[in-house]
C-alpha cells in the first residue's frame, strides 16, 4: 500500500467511509506483554489503537506524512477486480474496534494517533527497510462498532 502513495498515486478505496482499526507493531507487542503480565485481564482484548480512522482519514494522513497528493481513488469495483472477494474482506468492510479492556486497565499507547504513528513507523521503515503499520480490514459489510466484551453496534 505504501508504494503507490510514495509515487503520488494513492487515494481512498471505495467510498472511504469504512473504518480501519490499526496499531503500531511496538504498541501491539507492548499490549500483548501487558495482557500476559496483568492477571486482572479476562476475556477478549482488542489490540488496536484507541483512535480508529476511516479510510479517507488514513489516506489523507499518509499523504500528508509522505508529502504526496492523494487524489487517485480506487473505486470498489476496481478493488474487487484486482483482489476478488478479498477486497471486501481487507479493504472495503468497516469495523470501528476499540481497546476498551486495555484502556480501562491502564495500558498507555505510545502511538495512539495515526499521523504521529506514520511519522515514527516510516522513519523506522527508512532505517530498517520494513514498514510495521498495517490497516486491518474486518469481515463485516457495514460500519460496525465492537468493544472488548464482544458487544457490537451496526450502522449504515
């Protein structure tokens, strides 16, 4: 996903309103260690940033960090042509997932804001030639908000 943006060919996917939960590799590893060490945690733990973003917000933030335009959208039909059913699962579905268990038990994210995370990760990427931030698509068709208890709210 990074390559088209670096060449100024990045843009929103589909209508851009789908939520993409994300987390840096550093925060994900720290959250896993926190969950292992914190015996008061029970049940599912969502390891995602406390600030999910839409594809449009993700696209604009990445463009700003790379100093590149984000004017070439990928329509949903084009994503489906390129990726088949995986386009719906990876890029076009929406889930607004929140890390309620982590935040209520005191976990502090080092990079809760996407644009800041992009700066840090891309700096590391340039140093290590590895990107370690990935949007995470979810297998739902419409916007869905999920908390750690598994309760969800589905909207249009």
